[in-house]
C-alpha cells in the first residue's frame, strides 16, 4: 500500500509539471507575462508556506 501512494504522488507531480506549459500559454493570453509570473510565484509561495 505504501508503494501505491508513492506512485500516485509521482503521477500527480508529472501531471502538474506537464500541465504547466499549457496553463502558462493560456494564462499569458489573459494576463501580461510579468503578471502571470507574479501570480504563479505568489501561489507557489503560499502553498510552500502552508506545507
């Protein structure tokens, strides 16, 4: 059962990192590139702070 959770975390990591490029392209369509980067780093900082 422990191995299953490790594989699920690896799958989640692959999905999130793989989606980054597509979501970045989508976000730049709505925001300026600097604004999209600021939101990205701000959300990442919040997540890291909560962890």
